[in-house]
C-alpha cells in the first residue's frame, strides 16, 4: 500500500509529457490512421484478405511505422511516411517478381501442402507444418467434419487457411473420428470387432477382437472405433 502511495502518478499516466501533448496525440493518430487506410488501398484486396507470411511481415512493418508517431513526440510523421513509402514500394517490387517466377513465389510464400488424402493423414507433410492434432481437428470440426472418412483431400494454403474437399455422401467411408472426446478411449486391444482407425495417421481397417497390432501405415499401436456418418449440411 505504501509503495502505491509513493508512485509518481503523473509519470505513470503521462510519461515525460503533460496535458498539452494530448491534442497533438489526437492529430497524429488521425493522420496516421488516414495513412494506414491509403497504404492498405495501395496493397490491394489480396494484401488484406489473405495474408501470407510475406504479407504479414508487410502489415507488421506498416503497423510499427504507424504506431510510434501517434504518441512519441520525438518521432516525426514525415519519417514514418517515408517508411510507408519504402515498405509499399518493396511490396510492389516483390509482388511483380512473385508473378513472374513460380520458383521465387515458392521461396517467399511457400507452397500449399496436402495434409489428408483419401481420409488418411499425409504424415511427412503434416510434420512439416508443425500442427498439433487437436488444433487440426478443431479446424476440421469448424468445417463440419466429424471423421476423416468424409474428407477426400485437405490442403493447408500458403495463407494458413485450410481447404477441405469432401467425398460425395454415397462415397463416405469409415474414418478416424475427430470429435473432441473421440480418441480418449484409444487402445492397443480390440474389444469389439469392426472398423478401427489408427489415432496417429487415420489409417482404417477391419479388426477382430484381441491385440490390435501395429498400423501398417505408421507403425503406431493405438486404435479407436471408426465412424462412417455422413456429413450434416
């Protein structure tokens, strides 16, 4: 309590400035806000709607250049405007070369990666994307997926978004359930004969009661009962 009372509240609230700087903060913020809008207009709709790693770096750079002049008196707006011009110019130049060279585009933005094929994880691609299964299952559930047997192909785009292509209802097959509590009772022992899925890769096959054995696709030993429900749309 004593420490709170001895705090310099003026320094805490205003720093090195005083009340007289508040109107200038408002003016600076309005100016930088307008510059941000103009800058994003120059970037175009692609820069706003689907951010790749490259575009995210551009947005962060513009945000940093815009933020400091709003409340740091020693940072002039002209210098921030120069940063905006340089960043947008670099964006325009790199975008030009991205359109001219597929190899350069792959180097800067990366490639889309197929994570599911025919209802089974593509393990080498999945590991490269550094995704957790819980996170990925949540993404699938948001798209109305309850098990992998509904999914023909799932692709993670360069923007980080997930594109999912589904089997027709008549072609839905048994697959690994992705509901939040679906793999909690996974086991290396089969209690009920039927279709079971490997919880690590989604490989699915018919199992008899007894020892489940290793997955022929990934060599893991934990299995769970498969689902063949159709999607509800």
